[in-house]
């Protein structure tokens, strides 16, 4: 799945002080945070719906998705990274967007371990560049939300 | 293949259309074998396909087409007569052609099957001429040439008419439809911005833009409308095949073929309709012998009709077969635990019949075999509902069944009422809304009655169940709004009031589906973008009302109409009005009330979960209604207990706060059946009350008669 010889091209961004990256091939665009419409009963990680030039796009809050609830939120300037995964457009809410990185193969570590259980399903690699660790995220895993039913049950009980 | 490859796709489409028409004409021909015009038309169709095949080098198709043509020619000349086997042979010709066309479309060639049997059958049909049926051939031959000429002229005219039509890819229409939708949104945005403008030029331009957009949108929508006959034309064939295979005689009558529906909707209702039709013939209509025995016509009557009604189309499928066996359905429903026996007795026939729509209800049951209808009725229902339609069933045991489908004309652009609840706005489809009233919680004129977790309000002598949207959607915005609004919706004869904070104006919106990950949320039918660019969710009133588990409203008069004994009726009519908890009234039939006792609270004991008390050397199980408010205030020292005797002599006690009155004239009794509760509510002395069933008190004797959340409590 992960090609070991060619460099990874990642768009980096931060969330709760940690750097993450996603393959640029999945990135459609980066926009400022938009007015968001809440979706009641949706899974907690769904921040809501935004109007992206006439089409309705679901926004996923990265911090909630990765269950980074303990750390306080330092960034007021949130950004939306618009992903296009298998022709489905999803917006990812992050704290700030960084550079476009070309990671040379030696700096890339596939399947790093150990990872905390909340990150395990989403992280597919680790990049070490100039003392900075960048967690490589799997956009498919981020966008797959099969637990809608379960969380609906939960919120209905509240 | 030949050098004419680019002609193939067009040929295939034409073939498919020709074959559909061919089927229809063959069936028609079977009943009117003397119809020369029809026969000529059939001949021409087969001839055309054959001709094109020679050109495009489809040899198998050409061979079978040729064999069919020969037979049709003989039929035309009158040297053989059309009978059952010949019709069968011609229909299998149509099937074979269709199969080849499909193969060409999918694989690019005609496939291995040479259809030699079919050719042999067609040739055999040629030879097997019955001499006595043969009309004098001379006459026919002299008549034929002018007919042929006339038909050619007719065909020419027909072709000229066809020149006005153009084949368009549906994808293109979809794109246009979406663009028209976007244009509507952009128009709304401009209207919003220029609303207060003083500039007369701008004002006139926006007005013009607005009307053009509306016309364009309607025009594009019309391009997607197709007459329902495009779907129904296949049905005579289905009916014929089914009646042959089941050995039944069925006549299909169709009305309203010209009724138009959106192509996507037609697609969606195709399978359910075929399924319903199969059910009607397979299970509904009896065998000829049974029919004669039942005093019916030997031929079963199946009628299909479509008619527009407002923004919907009503499709009705009626058969005069054996109808649904309500008793069996009731038994099965009880067996499967859908209702208890007690509950089932309060339900009407149509309520019980509707159980056949329950998922998996009939698949493994004997109901299917014995009384018909069933396999996959839940699928039919969900398919129809997925396009915003509704299904109703009406049946009289022994006399037949009518299934009524209510289908929206189009899917994408709908007028909606905008409402707000807390900080959120929602769009509510206007079709479902009957009226909007104020919920005045401060005045005592129409208090909200709570039963378990269900709320009601009295409206013009009837009880209206309420759904608090903020609560239902789990929104915790503190709403201190006392002046809330109730939007009354009516779904399938069931009414409910949706409580919202404010209502705004009506807007035409373009329905956009929710993200696939959010589709499973039950309350929303989609989302849309408003004129100001905001995204709002569209509430799905039918899902909300369905959740209430509300059945059709039946009045108590109709339920008790069988009672012949006037005294018994009068006695039954008298009710004891009791206060179960603060602001929570209930009634008990006076005939069931044995005594009213005052007991000290320490006389109560418990046996397991059930509170009991000693009463004249008997252990009396007790029931009560607890509300959250009461549990806080603590136990009073003395309790009023209404001792109840049921018809069967069982005794029980109901703990009440106080006794209010004895009165007659309980009316507007409504049954609510839900996952969490099953009860009846009604109105007496202009007060909303819960109708308490004495049997329930005596038999269950539970701590909490109408539990807030526990599903097992009462059902």
C-alpha cells in the first residue's frame, strides 16, 4: 500500500499542537472556517455542514475524531482542509495549516509503534524532519464513519 | 462486427423500445385476433428489426426475426389463425430478441445461443394450420395491397412526427436539473440582496430573472416527466405470464396511463408495483373453481389506476380476490410479539392489516400461503417511502384488496416552511403541513398533557400528539421561549404537532441528499442551501410521526357500535375521573370500580417488584403512575386506592392522588402504540385524560403504570 521508494508529498497541519499530514492527492483545497450548520444526533465528530460554493459538505472536527479532548485548544484560527476521498468531499477542521512537505523515504516510517489507541486507526506513518514529528493520517479512515447508528442511539438517550 | 459500429447503440435502444411495444401489441392481439391494423404493426416492427440486423450483421437476430416474420405473414394473410401456442411462440420470439439485444449491449456480440428451438417452434406454427378456421384466401389477398399502402403512408406520417423528438441522455437531464436547482438558489440569493433596493432598473431585472428562472426550472423538470404508461405497458405481459403459470384467469384494466411522473420516481416504483401485482395474482385472486364457488366471475379482475392529486400521484391496485385474513394476521402478530392480545383487541381491521408491512412479518409465516400478500411487503413499503411516497392497504376478507400508493410528482424542488428551534433553523416540507397554531403554555386554555414520554394537546375536541423538536433532536439550547408554535402535520391520516420556537416564511428549496455517512439519521430528509447561503437541514415529518407509533384515529363511538344492549352501553359510558398525579388525569370505567379505599402508606408491601396491600383477606396488586415531579415530593402519609374488579373477577388497586368526579361522555379516544407505551387517551368534560384499562391494573400491578422509558413495562 505504501510505496517505500518515492517520497511522500504531504500537506501538513496542526491540531492541539501536534503536526499531522495527509497525502496531497487527497487535498482539494484549504479554506477558512465557514459558518457551520449543526447536525443534531450526528456522531460527535461531525462539526456540521458547510456551503462550499453551492454544494453541502460535511465537516469533521479532527480533534474530536482523534479523541484529543484532554489537551486544551490553543488555536482560535481554525481552518478547513477540504478532502476528496473516492469522489466524496469532506471538510476537516484543523487548527492551522502548514507547509507542503516532500518526505524523503529515509525520514518516513511506516506503521510506527507504539501509538496511543485513539490514534491507532488513523495513523499510517510517521515522518521525522528536522526534529519535527509529523503523523501521516489515512484519509479513508478519517472519513469512514460507520458508527452513526450507535452514536445516534447514545445521543437519543441523553 | 461490421463497419457500422457507431450505429449499434442507437439500434439497441430502438430495438428495446420496439420490443416493449411488440409485447403490448401481441397481448392486445390475443384478445382481438381479427385486428388487422395491429397485426400489420407487429409485422412491421419485426420486419424493421430483421432489416436492420441484416445491415448490422447480427445473424442470429436476423434468423429468428425472419422466422417470426414468416409466421406473422401467414397470420396476416389469414392462412393460419392466431391461437394460444402461436401467441406464446411470438412472445418467446420477443423474449429471445430482447435477450440477444441485452447480450449485444453487455458483451458486444450476439452470444452462443442460436435459438434453434424457437425457430423450429415458429416454423411448426407455420405448418400447423387448421383448415376450418381458414378464411377464403382470395378475399384477403385482394384486400391486402391497399392496406399495406395505407399503412406505409401511416408509417411515413408517424416518422414525421418522430422527427420532432430527440433522444437525450438522462445524465444530461440530471445535470440540467441540478443546474436549474443551483440557478434557483442563486436567484433566491439575489432576491434577498435586492429586496430593499430603490433602483427601478435593478428591480425589474430581478423580477424578470426570477420569472425566467421559475419557468426554466419547471421546463427542465418537465423534461424528466414520463407518462406512467412507459412502466405499465409491460404489465399486461406480466399479468398474462403469471395467470398462465398459476392457472388463474385474470383480466387487467388500466386507467390514467397518461399520468406523468419523474423518471427517477418511475424507476423506484417499478419493482414494488410488479411485486404488488404478483402478490395480487399469486395470493389474492383465487383459482377459477374457487371463484365460481364463491359466487364470483370466473375471471379475476385486477385494476390499476393512476390519477394526479395535488403534488402527488395516487396509484391504486385493486383485485377482487380473497382479501386479507385479518384474524390470521392478528394471530401471527401476537405470535411474533408485535402486539399483545389485549392490545390487538383495541385495533381496527386496517390497523391489523397494516402489520403485513412489518419487516419480515410474513416471510416465514403461514399467513402468506393462506391469506395472501406478504413476502417483501416491508421492502415495497420502504421502496415507496424512499421516494417520499406512502402505502395504504384496504381489504375485505373474501371480497378483495386495494393497495393505494401516494407518490410525489418530483423529488428535487419542494416548497418548505422554515422554522427555528433553539439556535437552529430547519425546513419542513409544506406538503405535510395542515396548519400552524400557537402553543400557549402560560394560559390554562389548552394544557399539555403528558403520558409517559408522550405529550398531547387538546385541539378543537381532539387530541393532538406533540413532538418537541428540540427534545427529539437532543438539542440542549436553553429555550425559555413561552410563545412557541405548533406546526401541525398530517401524514397518512395521522396528525401530530411539531413544537418549534418560531416559524418563518415558505421557501422553495432544492433538496440535496445528506452525506452518505449521515443518511442513517432518521429525522432528516436532506439538507438545502437558503438564499443567504446558509445550510439548513430538512426535517422528515413522516419519520417523526412514524416514530410516535401513532395509528389512525378511531373514535370510541365506532368501536362500541356493536354494543346492542343500551343499558350496558350507558353503564360503560360512565367513568370515574381520577387524578393520577398533579395535572395528570385518568378515567376508569365505573363498572370496573369496586371501592375506593384510604390506606396509610405503611400498609403497602412488596412482593418482588410488585407493590401489594392487604384487602379483605386478599393480596391486592397495586399500580400507580409515577412522574418525576411526584417522586421528588415524597410519599404522602395516606393514599387513595381505587379497588378495581375486572369482568373476569380479577382484582387490583390503583393508587391515585385524588378522586375528581364521575361523568359521562368520554370521546375522541385515540390509541397510541409505541415502542415505549401503549395506551388510550380521550376527552371527558373538556379535559384530556388517559383511559385506564382495568385489566391492565389487575393483571400487571406494576410500580409504574405508564413508564417513562422502560420498554418492557406495559407492552
